[in-house]
């Protein structure tokens, strides 16, 4: 299964918002700088996240975005789904027409994997990621040095060199 940039960026941006938006709304410009994501791309993602009821916009001076639910109530599978990303390990998109309009020999295997991944991501909340070892260190470094590799690497579980 390959999660595309859309899903990865949505999770990274939501994690950034969860961390920086505890006390005040966060602008997409700030998220874009810290996470090295295009502002126009973030605008598209946040329109979808807003429609899904995960974020809300705050207008005016000091405005930006904030989470519309507690960090413990937003799971990663929801975020991925909200931006129309599918969690699918099959070649056929789950349709079962992999080979001559019929399921291939391994269709059920890949469907099972997709279901396991979806179930796993459903068990991980933004709060869980905020509490991961090393998270705060990465976030603080990004605050000092925008555009540095960061939260997306931590989300993928890769180790960071000091």
C-alpha cells in the first residue's frame, strides 16, 4: 500500500495544527513554512478537512485554523479519508476486476492487508502522535528552522539523527 502525498501532507498538517493550535488559531502560511508544503496545496486539503468537520476557520486578525474536536477524538484513518485518499493495497482499487474483469489470485490477500492498515490507522489519534517519543524535539526544531525535515518523518516512524 502506498499512501500518496495528499494523505501524508494532511496528517502532517493536522499534527502541526494540533501542536501549535492549543492556545490560538494557526495560519496555513505558518504550517506551510514549518512543514515545507505548498500553501495552495494546504488550502485544498483544509477545505476538505473543514467539510469533514475536523477543522474550523477563524476569521480576522489572529485568525487561522483550529481543530474542531479534541486531539484524542481525531484518528489518522479519518484524516486520510477526509482528503479522499484511499487505503487500498490492491491493483484494482478493491473492485475485484484485477484480471480479465475477475479477481486475481491474490485479491483477497491485498484486500485483507488494506483492511488491516485501515484498522491500524483508526486506532491512532493525533493525541497518540503528539505523545510519541521525540515529537516535541522535532516540533521545536521546526519552530527554529522552518523547512527542515520533520513531523512527516516522525509520523512514518523513521529515526532521526541528532
